[in-house]
C-alpha cells in the first residue's frame, strides 16, 4: 500500500515571524486606540458630551437642517436655529402632539452651536454661566432650548409639565434635572432637552437617571 504523502507545513523564517508579530501588535494597538478614543465620546450609540467628555473644535454633526425652513409646530426665537434632521423630525412630532393636546406657545430658542460660537458665548458670559468650548451639548446638534411667554420660570408652566410627562415618548430627556448638578456638573435647566432615542429616553424617564448615570459615567 502506498504511503500517504505528508502535506508541507507552513514555515516562517525568524525574520518573517518577527515582522508578522510586530504587524499584529500594531493592528491591535491601532484598533484599541481607535475604539478607546471613540469610547470617550460614544457609549453604545449615545454621544456623551460634558466637561469630562469634550468634542473637538472640528466636530460638526451630519445633516444639520435649518428649522425655519422646515414644517414646525413651534415658534422660534431666530430663523438661524439648526438641529440634526433626526432630532428635528422627533421634535416636530413631539410639538405637534403637544399642539393636539392644546399645549401651545412653545418657543425654541437655541439649537446647534459650533465650537467657535461656544468660544464667543463663553467669553461673553459671567463665570459659571456657560460651558467651556467643546463641553456643550449644543455642538452635537441633538439638543435644543425651549421656553414659552411667561412672567415666571418655564418650569412653572403647563407646557413644561407636558414635556416632563411626554418628552421621553419622542426620544427626549431633560438633560439637566433639578438636584442632579453633582452628577451632570450643570445646574437645573428645565429648558434644555436632548435627543437620545425613544428606548433610552423611556428607560431614563422610568428610572429617574441622568444621562451620566444611565451610561455609567
């Protein structure tokens, strides 16, 4: 009976083995560095921005839209307010639902702010009244400020109460709730809302967590 021939094995010279090892280490380090950097900003699919997780000066969100040129069930303090399209579409559904519930008069006062605009706002503001450039959620295009015509604070209005009860149904959270400044680093802002998606917003609404607590940061 004829003997089976042995298949030749893969042979790497010491030099080739060393080169391959260095390449693998390089790939591993590069991947780890890339995902490590992204992990300081993204947690799952949620972008976290605060004093410890800042955006770079050249960060600009994709597909910003001018709210004034879109259909809107809300008033605007300026014709130059921008948000990402996904955020605008969710916001429009929310304010349309509010309108259907006879909750009218919402005025959107602010949306996307570039890094350069943040620098201007920070320079013009009193100490502690504005976030440093790169630390503001407004640079994400996912956050907006809103109010109504009132002689009292926005938090005293029925429109605010409606948002607190329903914003999560459209993917929004009140980003800086009362008595959470030790977690968020920002004092109570009843006017500031952030888009995170319906699932995450609902879970945070039900648990009473801030974004930092929800993401374990």
